[in-house]
C-alpha cells in the first residue's frame, strides 16, 4: 500500500509514511462504507479509482480521499 497526499496550497504530491484521520463515529462509519464499496468494485476491469466526495455526493468535502488500484 502506498499513501500520497498534498499539503494545503501545494501541487507537489508527497509519499506519506503515516496517515492520521480524526473522525467522529458517524464519519468513521461513512468512511468504512466507502472503503467497503471500493473493495467490492476494485476487481472490475473498468474500475480505476473512487473519490470519497463522489460517494458522499458532496463536492465541497475536503480533504477528499481517493482510493486507486
């Protein structure tokens, strides 16, 4: 597994060695649903990636989480 991210205001993609997600119970349940949906779809030939903001149907959601093959 590789984890990448951007710092606010930068276009430089960084490889991260740690990731901390601060959430409440509801947010964690929604995140788990998102990861499960990705796990169910990842083996499909036409699946490349999924955005959490698309899953939530909230394009203003930040920071976005993108799961990719």
